[in-house]
C-alpha cells in the first residue's frame, strides 16, 4: 500500500535543499529512494543535499554520477549508493555497477535517479520522490514523497 508522506511546493533551489536535508533525518539504513522527474527538475540538487546531510558535511563534493553511473559515500547509516541510470539501455546493466551489492547489505541508502530504467527490477519497498513543475508557477517545483 502506498502512503503519501509529504507533498510540498518548493519556490527555490534553497527550499529544495532544505527539504532534502529534513528528509535525510528521517531515513533509515536499508532505505531505497527513487528520484523521479524530467531533466532540469532538480533531482541532482535534491540528491546532493540529501547525501551531504547524511554524511554530515555540507561542503562535501558530490559529483553527479551521470557518466560514472554510481558514486558511493560513507555515512553513519552505512554506504550511500547514488545511482544515475540515465545512460542505461538495458535494466540488466545495473548489475554491472553494484546494484545487488547496494541492496543486499540491508544497510546504507540507495538513491536512484532515473529509476524507470530499472524496468522490472524496482524493489517492492521504496521511497518515491517525485519532482515536477507546478503548472501554475513554472519556476516552482512540486515535491511528493510516497512510501510503498
């Protein structure tokens, strides 16, 4: 059963960052976050803020994994796996970049941009974070967090 945890409107990048920092406080080891949204919606901004908050280092360099496909970080909750699957063509390719390892430990956090590239490999229990444009305010974003 899906449960809406949060739905809010972000007026700025700073508000998106603040929300990601707040959400980081509620995450537990083993959580899998799927970040949904079109190009330019702020998924990477959200992911960077979340990772910095989890690692307790607001100035930490958090490069986009667009070309490496995955970056890892140490945190108090265990390893954080930041996947960017935009360049994946076949869901099975995810196994080549540590997908099984990221999910098998039961510790840490898996953070996935472009999760639709997983096809049928999406785990059952996830936290979906959707970021979309507010149709009434094109510079605003609607951020919705749903746990399934």
